[in-house]
C-alpha cells in the first residue's frame, strides 16, 4: 500500500490538469511536463529518458483522462498513439506545485572554535568504516553536513589510504599524483612539501572546479610543531554575510585570478572566479581561497579600494581563532574535509626533530554526495 494520498478528482485547466488529493492538497501538472515525464519512457537499465520531446507539438493534450481502477492518472494523448499511466505515488512525489511551496533547509551544520570541545562529532573509527554501510554513511554524513571528519586508527602502510577512500568511490587525479606526498623535500613544487607554516587555504583553487574533498592520511608525525588547523569557510561566509554584508557582496561579485606555474608540468593554470559562490538555493556553494595562489589582482580601478577592504577582512576572519579548530594529526589519522568549504592550515615544524609524512588524496564532491544519496536511498 502506498503511503501517499490518493487522487480524489481531476479537471483540465488551460494547458494543465488539476489534481485534488485525498488530503485536501491541490497540484497542477502541465501537459508537456506530463508527456515528457511519462514513466514508461525510461530505459530499464541505463535509467535514462528515452522520450524525445520534439516528437510532439506544443498543442499536445489529453484526448481522454481519468483515474483508473488502480488509482492511477491515465491519459490518452492527442498525438503519437500513446497512453501514459502515473501512479498516485509517482505523481505526488514529483509534484512541483507542493515542492515549490516548501522552504529550503540547508543541510550544512556550521561550526566554529567551539567544535574543539565536540571532537567526537567529527571523528569516526576506521573499524566502523570497514564494518559496513552504516559506518560509511556516518563518515559521509560528517563530510557532507559538517565538511570535516577525522578517521582514527586507520592502517599506516604507505598507500593504504587507497583502500579506505575506495569505500566511497574513485579518486580524482591531479598533476601532484595520487597519493601526493606531503613531506619536506628539496626544490618543492608546493609549499606544503616544506616544513614551513601554511596559512589557512584550500587546495587547487586554480582549477575550474577545485577538488571537492581532500584526505590527508598521516603515516607518521613525531616532529615538534606541524599542528593542523581547520576553519569552516561557510561559517565565516555566513558571519560575513550577516555582519559585513557589503564586503560579502563585493567578494561574491568580484572574480579574482588564481595562478599556478608548476615547474614540474608543462602547464600554466589560470582561473578567474570569485572567492565565494552560492548555489541555486542561495546557499553557500564554495569558498575559493588561497593567498599562495592568488595571482596579481585585476579589476575596474574604481572597484580596487572596495575589493581590498573586503579581502583583508576575509583574510582576517579566516585566521581568527574564534573560527579555528586546532589538533595534531597522529599516525593512522585521515584528516578528511570538503576542500571547497573547510580551509586547512599547518603550523611550522622542525624537520630535524623527527619524521612527518602525510599522503593526500582527492575525491570529487559529486562522489561523496552521490554515495550518501545511494545509502540514504533517496528518490530525487
Ligand atoms: C597540503 C597541505 C597540510 C599539512 O598538502 O595541501 O596543506 O598538514 N598539507 O601538511
Ligand atoms: Zn593544502
């Protein structure tokens, strides 16, 4: 038995059918929308739409329509010798009238320095991950909602991170190779490959789409210094939006230039994008911030004063201790985070005091959300 309300009555209204539901709601369904979404015209295994909308005219309409004895909306179309059947559950689930009235609720839980006293909310044991879907789901939920998760007690063999992240999906390759080796080396092509402090940043901002998630797997870390820092960039964006609205808007509207001139690869990577972007719900989509890869700024000369005022404020907020959490990675930790939301940084360390070696992996955001959607059995 379907848990959706049943169809009580139907009537035509212009280019739509109005459905009255048993719970008193009313929905409007456009003829072309109905024809285009006929549930029979989906490939059974590819799950792709097979119908070609251009095979019918703008004037397509029901020749007849009714609620049939299965409780479905049954439409015989004026064109194409086709009858469509829409179950009440399908129709109600996909009802855009009711969906458009729903208020958007952000999935993101924004955090600040106080998260330091709730570390267990952003941690998961490796054993939980490998023991099945519930553990993987917990990991993905921390990643998607809070943007951060520290896996504890993972193996510490080189490249063992591959198997751990394979519980989610395939990795995203970059010219730094996979895994990328975060160690202190001569002639580094990235300042992470030194013992110097790293200001809070995200990786690869000079790509059109910077990697969605980053996984820093700690194999050994017994040096003096080298503590990690994380900041929820969406929290800072939301604070800025509320308290420094004009600065926020300036940054949202002003493309900046990111440049990478990697000396080991024959490429010069340049990307113009604003420091913040919003999604189709006006929620935060990404923050793109890395002082190290900021190119020389170009903009309308009349906008430069305004830009620098806002940009300085952003830098200050992104390094303000009220937003930072601090921790030191231990062998077997995998510091996993949304690379387009959570900024990461590192304190300087003494390379002569011991050994520090992290191996890094990236995964696209689509794979994190797609896998979580699958485990939650969502019906989009
Ligand atoms: C990096 C990075 C942080 C660290 O490799 O991108 O920022 O703790 N590393 O070494
Ligand atoms: Zn980094």
